[in-house]
């Protein structure tokens, strides 16, 4: 299985995006993108979900897919409660 950092790098290069652009989209620093892509570090669960959402690979068999689903439900519920 290809690691998330490798998938992120592949996605970024296919899109022709800079690390800065990806970092901005994920609300993280460009050095974080570098560390994740190189395998030097791994994103926390929250950032992992954001990355998976960005690259469109939200696999139901992913060990973290339940976190992403729970996050979406929580955000939806919060949005609805606030009248959105």
C-alpha cells in the first residue's frame, strides 16, 4: 500500500501545485508538507482526514475512515444547530 505522503506528493505533482499551495489548502505550514511527503513525519489524525479529503481517496476500508465520517457528522450537526 502506498503511504499517504507519497499519495499527497503524487497528487500535488499531477495538479502542478506547489507545497505552499497545498499547505494553504490544508491550513498547515509548507515544511509540514515536505516532512509528510518525505516520510520524515506523519500527519495527525485530523490532518490525515483533511489530506484524504483533498486528494479524494476517502476509502471506506481506511483505518481512519470512521474518523472522517465522525468529523463530517459533527460538523454537519454543529452547522445545523447554528442555523446553517
